[in-house]
C-alpha cells in the first residue's frame, strides 16, 4: 500500500466517524424536537381552559366591582341626606333648647340664692391707712 492509499483510508475512516457522530447528534436533536412539540401541545391544551376560566373570573370581578360602586354611591347619597337632616334638626331645635336650658339655669340659680344681709365690713385703721379685714379676702365670690 502506498502512502496515498493509506491517506485515503484514514480520510475515509475519519469521514465515517464524523458522519456517525453527526447522525447520533441529529437523532438526539429530532427526539428533543419531538418532546418539545409534545410539551407545547400539552401546554396549549391546558392553557386554553385556564385562560377561559381567568376570563370568566375577570368578568365576574368586574360585575362585583360595578355592584360595589353602585352601593358606594348610594351610601354617599344617604350620608349627605343624614348630614342635611342633622343640620336641619340642629338649626330647628338647637336654638330654642339652648334658650330653655339657659332660662332653667337662671331660675335654679335665682331660687338657690338666699338673701344674706350684708354685714358691715370691719376695717382696721392704722395711722391714717385703712386695711381690709382678713375675712373679706377669703369670702366666696358669686
């Protein structure tokens, strides 16, 4: 065998090994692509019902939010009506009730006061100066 024949055999063996490695790699790539295709199909199969359920839940939530909004506006209207009513009641009955209470207080105060005869004040005179008595400062003032 000559050197050219040996070189040709080596190149042929190298190409055979290379082709076998590429064939194994392509076979594994094909398996991976089949598994990926199956996975995507399964995910799609499960995602569509989930998306439908999520859409239903969002619609239901929107309906509930609309109901809560209506209730909140009704509560606001009731609150403003109650405020107006309390203002009306306060202005209608507040003034006269205060006057009646003040009159009652004045009557009680007048009845509870007893006429006490005024005592002459006792003063001490010291060389031209008049000093108030010690009892006068302690007397309760009304």
